[in-house]
């Protein structure tokens, strides 16, 4: 079973920020938090990952709660190309990824 | 980021035939490779894990004699679906892990068995 829980779906308007939540209350001290996204008929694409501190890259930001039991993926300005299924995954030094159902993000023009 | 390719991107085969899917890492050496299967509107399900030079470890419920995995080198893994049946029709995705435990996914192969 996936060790994370996410909302099934979310909607956003184009050009607006999107906050995608993920709960992982049973996270261990060495679990990394990974975010991937999957566009239709494509393999998952890496978005961002972190351990304890907030992380930023050109695609998104990752905000990690102080107790690490939850995290939020932030897309600063959603575009139509960001419409995808977003997966939050815990990984401990190369153990296989367990994919939950993810959050299907719809972006409205 | 690292690039992983899969070939073919899609394949249609007749029931009873075998199909081989290749997964290559183009710019790094993969210590571990994973094969996933994804049915329509469902999430990815791990089928097996393999390390170069050793036998694959299959997930519960995945028939190792039906889904043959060969991890021939640090850049190539193959999945052969033997005696394919319509229920094997799915989207097959590989991923490869580098020495830093980062996973990179291939674009997927859509298999349709008629």
C-alpha cells in the first residue's frame, strides 16, 4: 500500500498558483519525499524531492512540514501543460517506489 | 535529468505470441531497474526489480515465467511478455536508478494483444 494520501483531484485556473497536498504520517526519518507527475500516455516525470528542508527548482517548490508528516507541492503559475496526475512518493535509499492513485490536476484556461 | 528510452513505444500482437520491450538508459549507468504496469485510469503497479547480472525479483502475483526480465548490462533491461493474452494489454513502464538512488522513468510502451 502507498504510504501517502492525496486528494483524488484538484482544479486550478491558468496563471494561478496551485498547492498540491500530501499526507505521510508514517514517514520514517530516512524517507525522502518525491514528487513525480504523469501526463497522459507518458511515463512519470520527476518534479522535485526533499528530505527536511523546503526545496525549490525551476519546475516547482516543495514545502515540508516541520514534523515531516505532510508536504505540499507548489506550482507557482499553473499552465495548461501542467495538467497531469501528480504522485507523492516516499523513498528510502532506493527501495521501490509505491505509487498511490495520485492527484489529477486540471488547469482551466 | 537523465534520459531513459523504451522501444517500441507501442506494439500490437496476436494472442499467443511473445513481445520484447527494451529499456535503455542513454546517459548513465543504472544499478537497478524497475518494471511497472499501468492499466487504464489506474496507477503504476510494480512488477519486478532487477540488478545487473542477477535475477529479477518479482512482486507477488506477477508470473516470472510469463514476464521474463533480462538485465543484460548497466544500460539495458528487457521485458519479454511470453504467450501474450488480451488481459496482458497494458502500458508498461521501466525506470532506472542511478548510484544516487534517483529514479528515471521511460516513456512507456503500450501493448495491445488482439
